[in-house]
């Protein structure tokens, strides 16, 4: 699944972690592939499975 980086940044910021959001902004590609970039997502505390439901639905995935 392809997700725009800005949606991932939004999700991290919604947790109140602006430092980690800034780091993710520099490390993630513009289009994040949940399979290809799973390790990076997990590094930022995001479970790719969560993007399909829960917070993902709130952000329009």
C-alpha cells in the first residue's frame, strides 16, 4: 500500500512527538510503501497494519 509521507507525519504529530515527526520527514520517501518501508515505519512507532484501520481511517487511508 502506498501512503503519502505527509499522512505518516500527521500520524506521528497526532501523538505529540514533533521530534520524531521531523526525523521521519527527513528519512521517509515522499511515497511510503508499507511493505518496502516496514522497518522505517516501525522505527517511528507505526505498525503498518494500523494504517489500514484505526488511526488510518481517521487520516483518510
